[in-house]
C-alpha cells in the first residue's frame, strides 16, 4: 500500500457514526484546506464481489481484502468490510476521498435485515460525487445482484430527503466475458432508466429526466484471479479518468451543490442522522424476491445450457466459415428447447417475475445467436454478390446490351438473396434482413457502376485511338505539303473522321441506357478530343517548322521539275530557283503560324510575304517603311492567342535563321556553276591566241623545218594526256590547291612507272603484230575515251584508270 494513504472507519456495522475518527482523518489529509477542490468516491455492490480489491488497485488505498483461497476453501464467503470505511487516494489530483461500503446480500445480516444496506447506499449517493456500482458480468439483468430494487428505493428517498445534486453512477462490470461491452451497456442503461421512470417523484420533479440528477457510465474489467495482468492494465487506464475529475468534462465535471471541505464532517453527520431516523424504507415482498432469485437462476441455467450445447457449438463453428443450409430451422429448434425447459421449471412462480425473466432470457439468447445470424446473412450476401459479378461478366461476353444484362442479373440475384434470408430466418426472433439487403443492393449498384465506367472508358479509348490514327498521319502529311488548301483539307478531314467516329460511338452507347445529357457530354468530349489531336499535331509540326522549311527548300532547289537531281551546267537561273524555293518555304511557315479549324480567314500569309519576301527583293526600301515592321508584334491580327502557334516575332527570327542556313547552299550552287563553265572552256581567250601566234612564230617555223619535233611533241602530248586522266588532276583540285598538290605528289611516280611498264610490255611482243596493233589502237582509244569522260564528268577514279592500263593476259 502507498505510505501516503490514510484510512478510518466512518460508520461501524451497527450504524454508529465515528465523528472523532472523521475529524482526525480530515486533519491528517488536510481536507479542510481544499475548499471546493475535492471529490468523494464511494463503491457499493454485492458482498465478496471484490470492491475493496478494486479500490486498493484503483486508488492505492489499504482497505482489507478477502483472501480468495482462504475465503473459498476454509471459512466460505464472508464479510471483510463491515460498515463504511473512508480513505484518501494516493497521487490523484484534486484531493479524492473514497468510501468502501459494506456489501449487500450478506448472509451475516440475513434476508430481513437489509435496512443498513439501504441506509449505507442512500448515504453514499447523498455525499458522493461518483458512485461505483460493482457487479459481476454474469449478474447483469438480475434484480437483486444488480441492486435494482435497492437503487429504486434509494432514488425515491433521496429526492424526498435532500435537494437534488448531480451524481455520477459508474457501473463497474467485473469478470468481463466475451460479450462486447457495447452489448451490455445498453441493457444497464435501460434498466436504470426503467427504475427512474417507476420511482414516484415529487410534483416538482414529475417530468425531470434521469440525466438531471445522474450521469450514468459503464466500464468493464477482466477477472482479477484469471487475468491479473490484464485486470491491472485496465484498472490503471480507469485510474486516469479520476485525475481532474471535477474539471469540466471530467467524471464529476457537472456536479452541483458541493459542500466546502471544511464543512464535510458536519454535513456527513447530519445526512447520516436523517437517514437513521427515516423508517419508511422497505424492500419488495419476500415472495417476489424469491421468485426473482429463482427465475433468475433458472434463466441462467438455460443460458449456460444453450451456450454449451454441442449442436449449437457445431452450428456456430460451421456458420463462421461458410453457408449452412437450413440454418434458421436448426437454430429455431435449439432455442425452442431452452425456452420450453424454462417454462416447465418456472411455471409455479410469480407470473410477472416469470414473464420478465423469460423476456430477459430471450434477449440474452438472441443476443448470443445474433452474431451467427449476422454471419449467415453476410455469407449469403457475399455469395450472391460473387455470383452476380460472374453472371454479369458472362452476359457481357455473350454480347448482351449492358443495361439489359445489368437489370436482368440484378433482379435474379436479389430474388435469390431473399430466398436465402428466408432459409436463415429464426422463428423466435423478429429480425429484419433489410439492412443487409440494402447493403447488397448498394454493392451491386456500385459494381454495375464500376463495370459501366470501365466499359465506357474502354469504348472511349477505342474511338479516341481510331480518331488519333485516322487524323495524326494525314494531318502531318497535309501540313508538310503546306499549300493554300492545307487547312481546308484538314477541316474536311476532321469533319469526316469525327462524324464517322461519333456515329459509331453513339451507336455503341445506346446499349448502356444512359441519360441523353450524359451521352451528349461524351459525344462532345469525343469531338473535343478529335480537335485536340489535330491541334497537338499542329503544335508538334510547328516546333519542327525550321527543319521542314530547310527540307522543302533543299528539295525544290536541288531537284528539277521532274524530281531529278539538278546539275549546275551554267544555264540555270539560280536567283529564280532560289526565290521559288524560298517562297514555298515561306508558305510552309505561313501555314504553321496558326490553327485554322474554324474556317476563319486571316492575313498572316500576306503579312509574311510583304515583310519577308518583298523586303528581301526590295533592298532599297526607304527607312520610314522599314520602321513600320509588321512582324514586330507578339500576336497576329484576327488570330486569337490560343490558336497561335508561331508569333510574328518568332516568324521573323525563324526566317532569319532559315536564310542564314540556306545561303550556303545557294553559294555552293553558284560556285559549282562557275566551276562548270571554267572546266568546259577548251580554248583560251582571243588575246591569248593572238599572243601565241605573235610570240610563237619562230618556234612554229622551227617545227615546220624539222618535222621530228612534231613526233616528239605528239608523244609528249599523249603521255601528258594519259597522266592527266590517270591522276584526275581536275578532280583533285576541286577541294583546293594544297590538298590537290599533296595528293598528286603521292600518285605521280606510281602512275609514271605504270605507264612505262605498259609501254615496255608492248615492245616485248613482236610475234603478235596484229594483236599488238589492235591493242595499241585499243590503248589509244582508251586514253582518248577516258580523256573525254574525265573532261565531261570528272568522276573517274585513279584506281579504275590504273587497272585500265594493266597488261592483258598472255596467250597460251
């Protein structure tokens, strides 16, 4: 026990009030200093029900407890607490004092000597803020064990003797069974309310509710002997509720008529004196009391019999796992056995008591079997729902319309559920399965809605996919073509494909039996999706417009009207070709500047043409016109921002970049044309010819005088021509002078050696003059042919030409 605890006997077993002891107690605990900050807790209940044990564990008091082993085996169940004892609670704020009352139904006082029990109970209710009603769990519903007759008398006398005050009645259920507290608490509250309603009241309190005088609360504790650790944990949790118990929201937070602590001793003495002088407190007649006790015993025996019955245990076990055919009929037979046995044994007792206890027995037994009944209904509901889902899936797989399949399956399986509930009905109970039926219907409706949503989602995805496939690539191709008819063609494509998709989608939706408004919303959403596909594709292509412009320019600039690669021979008008290619690229840019799905005209094409193409052609435009740049804006006229893909400023930037990247191609073409003209110019200029005739006259006369020089010059020219062809000199110098010289320096010597080797091989074959002559002619024709080819295309490779001069195979 706690060393800070102090206790004393307030009233002895003969009803003598210990005033001196109370004064000493108050001084010891300094109660008078507490003012109104204190609480009084008392406990009442049957004898040997563990009241003192509960108080000692709950408040740290040191009341005398009965030894469980000695009490049962040696001296029997006898009183350990006589009279009323008082103690202070250790470690609880505010100051709390506890009264331990003598147990009721004690054999020491006998059946007729219950006056002290009533007096002590009345005293406890009169002075206490919180009254603990200690009772066994299996005694709930018993008239005597639950103190109901005693409470009825106490309520009546208390209102007659004292001014009303708010008292908390805390019912402590001991040795809690598996029955949930949620099922026990309503019974207790109903019993207390019935007692209150039956008590004769003064005129001033005829209509006063129970809650005006009492705050009823219920707690349950496990068995101290069988589950000591669990009991202590629960008591520790209950102890927390007594901290600050008089604060608002506490156990006694709404108490009234509190006596200051300094006057507690005098007040308690006066209250006990009034109680002792009152002679009007009587208990019910002996006959009724005997009937009450005996019928309660019979009812408890039948309840115990039912709870342990093998048939019931097997049925309860089976229904926890699966459906039990004939459940209602089997359980009705078991219950009928219990009720018949009760009626036979209690037939001679007081009728009102007998009927009351039978009703209580019915209530307890039906409460016992209710979980099994609920489990059975749960199995029926789950089985019906699973079967419904399977049947609906099969119906949809067979191609039935969704609305028809859902309606037919719902009707069939709700009917099956009703038949299952009839089989589970218990004759002795008037339970209505409507709540479970409603839950099943909600589950079915929810599943139908879920499947409908999934199917509609699949259907929507299917048609959206078809639209995306039908629109994306054609729109991309139309935008790539980029002409004046591009957007009209896109609008026509969008209209045609959208109409086809909506027609099919609307037909598919008809099987779902949807509201017209919902159908319209889904069709509108599909139309919006089609437009979004086109708009998305347009935005994607707008992001690649520069690449598209360069590709179009390259295609038109590098290929002729027959789509053949263009060869720059010198006769082409590069300026005109460039303008045509850039105009086509500008048209592509104009098409990509905005989304034109609403058949509205704009001036974007004209603005771009004037600002970009005309400005490029008219380089001498005056400064005043240049200052009014139509592209110096972030928006187009007549084009909303939401439809704009490329702003005027962006167009100007793109065109500048486009021109910068295509100028190189134009420059290369001009260079190629100039190079072609130079390569095809065989004669020198006229002035060069005249200079040669004047300056080379002496040499020309020397050649005429000595023809041998002509033969030497002819041979040298042939060798030079051969070297020119073999080395591909013009081709080597295309990439620049220095790379050409380096390449020729590595190829010159091998080429000369190869030519000399060919000539030597020709001189070693006198036996075949005809062949040699033919070969020599072939050699000369090859040289001449190769020379012509090189002059025309410059495409012959040195390796192939070297092979051309290689020795022919020898004749065998």
